[in-house]
């Protein structure tokens, strides 16, 4: 991967990359320990580390994100009744 593009794909083209979540979390944990934190950031840092550790240990079931549609709901602002 170079400059955010996979295999020379055009910029802005949607990409699907398969990632092993446990490997990705373990990789992130290597760097999280070295990240400087302030006292105010510590709670968020600890929460991020907790989630990454849970993913690495297999305690989290990751599911695909729900698909978002562009259709407006009937009661959405700007929608017109027909």
C-alpha cells in the first residue's frame, strides 16, 4: 500500500481490505505503550488499551458495519410527501 491507495487504484475508489482484527490489535498495542499521554488523556488511553487487549484475546466478536443508505426517511427534513 502506498499513499493510501491499494494496488494502484484510483484515488477515491472504495477499497475493501481484509484484516485479522487480533493481529491488527496486537500491532497497535506495540505503539500504544509508547504514545505520550497527559493526565486528561489517560482515561481514554486506558479504554483504548482495554478494547485492544479484548480483541487480541478473542473476547470481542467483530461484526460488519451496517450498510448506510442515501434514501431519505419520510419524516426527514427536506423530504416531500407524495
